[in-house]
């Protein structure tokens, strides 16, 4: 860690991600000297390539604006780089390196042939017109297109990059390269997208939580569920948790959270998408629409629930939140976002011996279906929603089984340890087989 911090000064999110992995991996590596001899972990924490560029674009007032663009191509040992593009003011190289590093292990866990990468820009699509977003996306892709390809690097969407942005990015790539190829995932269904992709991360998170609950002979049936966020991940999680018999009682945004004791189902779940589509980034209107309580500038983890699904953003659930959840009898926490729980919160969950699913395992459903979209594009073929859902369920079951294999010690399963080791072994063995590259 001293070396990582010295080589990557000021990149706190990246340091946090590496530490969480290293703490679980180093004892395993010491027991398997082939990994330490060839310095696999030291090589793994260094990206194969970091691309940084300026993105000039013109707003509707005719003013030239300039943003930063990034693509971190982290590891390609088991397949082309795969990971989302994030457009958000908080985007920095540290954020993208943390996400890309996590993506290596997450993609490995899916069992699909995908390496790890991440990219994006500090551009904020909120409040921008469609024409401004289009001009930005075209400028962004005018540089990025030289570095990606269906067998090299296949980006996807992430925060701030939905169907609209993917469409503009894809159109510019097609114009520049004069070819129609599966260069991005999360595309529209009419032009190469996969059914089930918008819901996939949320569905996969619930499937993983269901597998964890099953180890205790339990399920979602009759359980109260707290969800943070109100985007696609939260929407998908709310749909599937409700289908499995749970009652979702919270969603949240930067403005606070709502508590709906009657459960968020049916038209209320669809209203989440309407909120997201307004691009106002607030959930307060839900409280007015359905006459429920809104808690401004607070997080939902103070409510008494059986299951917590953090689905918003990194470090959204801290030690104080964890203490409240544990004191209120939470039995399962499954991460729908990337690194939403702080290290202190994770430690408290594990000390309390509750079921805790880390994001690299629990939220791998999104990239898994992106991988299935890549397969469909290569085949020039499309599977039904039922077929995609069946494949997603199988992938999440397999990820859970891998975590059990490497993370169980006695009666308790450390899913963080299990996910890190299971993801690492596949990538490490491929790196060894390919030599010092």
C-alpha cells in the first residue's frame, strides 16, 4: 500500500479499493507463491493504459466549453476491456481507477471473457439540452474511437450515460469508422441492444441477495427492503424484490429519501423512472405524488428493515449508518452500487455476522448482461427477455458459488474475501500463462 499511495498520490478512492482487495488477497497469495514470485498483484494494480484527453464542445449560447475525458484500460488478460463511461462532475482519475480496478475482478467473476476498464468525463449532462449533450458526446467519441473496438475495448453506460448518450456516442463512432459493430453496450433494442439490460444490475443484485438468504433457509418473502438511489439499478432492484415477495419501503436521491410503509410497487416503481427522466435528480416529488413522508438531506439507513440494498454511489453508507442497520436487526446487505459501503461499515456488518454482498459480486449482473449483449452482437442474433433473465440468474448463482468456495471459513462466509480471490485467480492464471506483458 505504501507503494500504491506513493505512485498514485491523492487518489483516495483508488487507495480504498486496492486496500480492500489487498487485505483479502495477500494471505492467499502468500499461500500460493507462484502469484507473489511474478508480482501479479503489483502488476494488477497498474493499468495497462490510461488515456486522458480534452473534450471541447459548444453550448447552445455559442460558448465553447472544455471538459476532461478519460479511459482507463486496466487489464485485458481474459478479454477485451469492458466497463462503463461515467459523465458526472465528480469524475476524476482516482474515481475511474477505483472503478476500473474493481471491474477487473467483477468481470472475471461473471465467467465471461471480459477484461476490466472504465472511463468518462467531468461533464454534467444535468440541465443540458439534447443538442448540447449530442455535441459533447460527438466530441468525446471523436477522440475515444481511436482507442476502442469490439475486440479491444467495449465501453458501456454508467452514471450520466443512459440510452440517449449511448446513441449519440454510437452514431459518432459509426460515422468515423464507417462500420456498424458492437462497440458499445446498453444500445437501443432496435440497433443491437439486449433486452433486460436496463434492469440487469438491479435484478442481479436481488438474485445474489436471494442466494445469500438461501444459505440461511430464508428468502425475500415477507421482508422489508430499503433501497437507495432511484435510477435504473434501484428501479430493477425494486421490481425484482417485490416480485420475490419483499416490500420496498425507501428510495433516495441527493435531496433526501422517502419512506413508503405501504411498499413501492406497481405504478410507484414506474414513477421512479419518470422521476429519473426529468433529470432533476430529486425524489421529493414522490412524497407529494403518493402522500408519504420525505426526509430531506438524510439517508434511508435509519429505517428498520430486514434487507438493505445500497444502489446509489460510492461511500454512501458509513459506519454510523451501519450501526443503525445492525441495531435495527438488518439481516442482509447487498451492494447494487460500486463500493457504496465504507470500510468501517463493512467491518461492522462482518463483525455482526450478517450477510454482506460486496459490489464486485452482487452488482455484476449489469456487466454480465453487457457481456451477453456483446455475444448477441457477434452472432448478429437476439435472445428473448426470458432467455437473458435465465442466463443472468445462472451467472449470479455461479458468482455466489465461487464466493462460497473461496470465502467460507466455518459457519460464516466472508463474501468480500470469496469474491476477491475467485476473481483474482482467473485473471492471475491468465497473466502467468501470457508472460510478462
